[in-house]
C-alpha cells in the first residue's frame, strides 16, 4: 500500500487526483487525496445512453485529451534520483475518470498502478483492471507498458463516440475473449448504426 501510494504521489498534474498524504496509524493504512465534486465518466455515459442521446464529439475529444495529459504526466514521472520511471495506471476506464462540477477531468485510482521499473507480468489467473478497457497484451500475460494506458484512452474515446463499448458481451469471460481475439469495428460504422 505504502509503495503504491508513494508511486502515485510522484504525479503532480491538474488532470490527476492529487495525493496529499499517506501512512499508517496503528494497524490501519490511510491515504488523503483531493476531493473531486462531480461524477465519474461511467455515470455520465450511462445518463447519455439512458436518454438515448449521442455524446457530443467535441466533449468526448476534450475529455480524452485531458485524460491523455494526465497520463503523459504519469508516463513521464521521475524517480527519487530524477530519472524517468513511467507510472503505468493499468486501470484506465470511465469509472476512474472523474469530471468535476466545473469541468475539470481527473484521472483517479492509481491503486494498481506501478512504476515501470517494478513491473512484471501478471501472475497466471490474476487479472487487474476492468476487462472492457484492458489491452489484449494484458490478457496474453505480457509485461504491461505505457501502451496499455494509451490503448484504454483510445477505447474510452471509441466508447463515447459509439455509445457503447465494442467488447461488451453477455458475461466477463465472453468479453475477455472479444478483447483478446476480435478487432475493433470501424467507428464510423458504429456511429452510423447509432444514428439510425
């Protein structure tokens, strides 16, 4: 816990939820972080789907652009010696993207984030993150790189524009299979289907 909190605290960017303090009190660990008044992107996306409204393209691009700015800060983080040691979030999804009431986009929950210098392949049978936004290489048990976060950001943009995640299936196993073996349908086709 302390290692992961220390890792996430190295990121100082307006598009990342800030960590102010962390530690241990008796037998309990704690973390003090920025409070973001607003909603997560998953709730906003559900509201758009429920009202059967297309997510505005300009807003989708703005949200993902701000997400990418926060990821760039994480991916260019420096260790205690000043050397670049990218922090890989590994769970970039609409649930972990907060939109404040004044419109600021904040990437949250670096709970499974790791500095690239301390990453290895995930243990067999152990998956961390949300399957629908997971890069195929994670399911192939490859060592994650910053590319898994960039992939997830692109998939969030795709989901916002198409109105649904292209890998959503009947259950998580079917979704995992889709992520690992199916390519993305062209976004234009998905947007046209939605407009009918």
